[in-house]
């Protein structure tokens, strides 16, 4: 299975995929649960292979490490899930 950052790159660049169909499940350490955000709400910094940016529920930009991604969902169906160790 490919890692989350490679899957996100495919969503971003593959012309056969519609980025607005995807949601990203991110582990929230404070709430101890997975929260879901639209792929189109994410921002990527060129050359940064460790994290991405997203606007938080409070309206502030947050930097999230890729390892916090737990699931990627397309139209309500899980298409990628982090393997359990």
C-alpha cells in the first residue's frame, strides 16, 4: 500500500480524479478522534514532505504532519486506510 502523502499527490495531479470528491480523516490528539476535512481545504508547501496545511475550525491555519492522516474517503467510501501496527 502506498503512503498517505503519495495518495494525496495522486488526488492532486491525476486528471481522472476529482479532488472535491475526497475527504481526509485526520487524528485529532486533543479530541482523541478522527476528524474529516475536505481535500480541497488542504494546502501543500512545495518541497515539504512531512506536513500539509489546513484551515482549522477556528479559522486559523494549522500545520498537520502526514502521519496524522488515518483515512482517505471518496464519496463516502474509504479508499485508503493507515495500516494498524
